[in-house]
C-alpha cells in the first residue's frame, strides 16, 4: 500500500466513462454474454461492494459490473474500483483514473466511501484471480480482512457480490506459491508471492506471460443484499466474525450460480 492524494478521486469523468461503457458494453454482451443480477440491491450513499476476482491477467469482472451498473443507475454516481498501483502510473494512468480506478490504499477507500461512492474491492487480489480452475467456485480471500476495517471505519454497509465464468477463460493450473519460493530474491524483487501457471489460447502454457486471449466464457455476476454491519454485529463487532459471514453469504450465492451452470465456457 502507498499513499496517494485524495484528489485522485476527483479525476472521475462521467462523460468519458459513459463513452467507454458504450464501446465496451456490446463487446461484453456478445463475447462473454455477460449478465449482472441484483443491481437493485445497491443501496444509496457510500457502500463497499466486495467481490471474488476472476480471470487472471485479463479479468473482466470490473468492466462487466460497471457496464451494467451505469446502465441501471446512470452516471450521476461514480463506481470506484480499488486497483493495483500499476494502473495509476504510466501513459494510461490518467485514463484509468478518469473511469473510476483508484489506487488500493486506506486513504482512497475512506475518501471514496465517505463521498457517497460505490467502491468495488477484491479482497483476494492476485491470490484470488489466479485460483486454480478446479477450485474456481470457492470463495477464498487468503485470510485478508482489511475490507471489513475499511467498511467499519467509513460507517458504510458491505454489499457482497459474486461472479462465475471468469476462471473458465483459460485453464488456471496453479497459483505457483511454491515457484515463487524457489525463485526467492527474484520473486521478492517483483513483490509477488505467486508465479501462476495457466494454459490457454494461443500461447499454450503461460507463467503470467505471455498473456493468453480469454476464451468466450459466459460470465454471470450477482449483487447480493447489503449487510448493515452495526445492525447485524453491534457497536463493537468482531472483524473475523464479519469476514466469515461475508464469505459464507458469498459462497452460498456462488454455489447457486454453479448449480445453474451446465457446461464450462458455454454456461
């Protein structure tokens, strides 16, 4: 985590966001046959949308969620996504900030939530996005509970959401934690604890790079009812208890989506 200026939030450009969504939406609907359910569960005011993360290096969950969110709720309220610092730097940094991607740090999360924005967070991060295909329908944040603290500090509800289909865009073989350990100083220099191995099209076997083109897997996301933390857990809540409850609610919803799915990729 690195501190960034809160003014990063002010760079959100609703006009540009609308144009980008207009370009992305037809592609997402045709190629991934994307579907987002439960958007009526998004409450007014600040809220932390907690979701599992899928798709490896090219995850589609944020674009899919954003396209349907803005289509349903309009462009009066920003959808912020807490993201890796790499998206905030370089020639594309300003572009991503203008469409709602903000660096994942406590200051940004708190500022965005208190401003009334809907903030998307993927607690599992890279650990989750590279989970093996054979455990694709398991909610596992790798023990990370910072999202609970963020919601409590800002006094906002947690809105659980789940997605399915993203781990079918290629075959994810392993997170490669063992490989990162063997690489030792090289992995530490890259600030990573995983070296994921996957298999896909057109390059076949991939150790992060080269990035394979995602298969046109049907991706379905579902937004669940908001959890009022104070009402459900009292004024002095236990963080681990809240985390366990959130993951339990998400796992139940993901199991339901998995039960509807008949074939990999085809959905």
